[in-house]
């Protein structure tokens, strides 16, 4: 007699198969959970490392071009962690504003090319340089405005009640975010393109600079405030003097060995078409660096001031002579007896 096997599975075997399928399903879905947890942990570590070590180290260096390249290269990776953790708004202020300066430096170069083309009456090259300059200013405005938007996200809209700024890092990023907003507005104006940068950023920044310690930050808050007062009609409060406040800020910056306030002072003279005042600031900056070396903890900030003043000097030199400030010639000018450096190259020796 043949015994037929039942087509029905043993209940224990059936249960074990369902259990195996359930385990596989949980494992597959769990991989995503574990992976996301790993990504978040990596992001937390990266952001923490940047705050505690990368930024402090970067501030001690003096290679502006390298720091510029670092900001442009690492910003996308740093910001990508916002997909798995909270957006690192404070760091974004720093890297976005630094990347904005990179674009602005390119705009400066194109402005010099424009001036050289005008001097030799090359209309085609002048037009191309002007277009390229505006493109870089648009890029600079976009980057700086993103930095300002991260400031708003991190600390709230500036100009009202001061946010809680408990650490040096928070005070510095807050101040840099305010400066980035001003730069965004200036870049937009220079580009002649309507990019939507709010025009009231300047007034808000002037009020918000009082939220940070002026003595701690080299007189820069007062310098920014004084510059805004001098630029906006009616912005200077009754009984205040933008010029006196700027001079006080300059003294603090020179004493601290971080002379970024010289840039604020120079921009004021540049906007007022006061060439002699601008020359004096550049000369004063060079002498101040000879008297006192840069603060080693913020060497990059002091070097940034020198770089920006060199850009203004290059503009004056190029407009007058067709070339930039000679090597070793910062603080000297073409119409002065000692303007030409000792190592001037005689073109006859080359030809």
C-alpha cells in the first residue's frame, strides 16, 4: 500500500520560513537605519572637528589663496551632512562667506583687466572684462547672501534683540555673517543685477554690531557701524560721529594686531572718492604691520586685510600706470619719489 504525503507543510516548518522572511526584511530595512546612523555620526564628528580644530588652525595661517580654495572645495561636502543631521549653520556662515571672497577676488582681477583695456583703448577686451567682472560679482553676492541667510537661521533676524552668543566662536561667526550680508549687498550693486538681496541689511547690521564685544574683536564692530553711518544718509545717531568712532576702532585693531578695520576705513574713503584718504590708510596699514606683527591666533584675518587693501592699491596703480602695485611697493605710489621698487626689471635686458 502506498502512503500519500500531505501537500500541507509541517506547521513548524511553515512558521520557520515566515520567521526567516521577517528577519530578512528587518535586516534589509535595518541596513538603511544603521547606514543613516553612521552618516549622522560622521557628520557630527566632521562638524565638531571643524569647529574645534579646523577653523582655529585655519585662522592661524596666512595663505589666503589656500584657505579660499579649501572653502570652495569643502563647502559642498560639509553642507551635504545637512541631509542626515541638523544643518551646520554656524560653519556655513564661515565657508560661504570665504567662498564669496574667492569670487570677489576674481571680480577684482577682471576689473584690473578692464582698466588695462580702457588704457590701451581696446573696446572689445574692455567689454568682455566688464561682463566677466559682473558675473563674478553675481556669484560673490549669491555666496555672501547664503552666508547671511545661515546667520538668520542660526541666530534670528539681526537688528532686534541680541541673540545668546556664549562663546568666541559664536560671536565671531555672528560678526562675519553681518559682514557677509553687507558684502552681498555691495556685490549686487556692483553687478548691476537684481538678485533680491534686501536693501535693509546695512541698517540691521549697524544695530546688530552692538551684540558683540568691540574690544574682543579688534574694533571691527565699531568700524562696521561707523562705515554704515557714513554711507547711509541720516543713519548717524544724534551726538555720534562716524569719523571719531572709526578712529577709535582703528586704534583697537592696530593694538590687537588684527587690522581688518583698516579695510572699513579704506572703503569709506573709496566710496567718497577721497584718493588721498585711501592712500593714507594703506600707508598706515603697512606701517602698523611693521610696528606690530599679526596676532598669531588670527593671522589670517590680518592677512585678509592686507590682501583687500592691496586690491584697492592695485586698482589705483592700474588706473594710473597700467599695472598693479609693484612687488614690495604696497604703501607707495607711482607719483611719489620712492614709488618704484629697487628690483625694477629693465625690459631692454630681456629683449
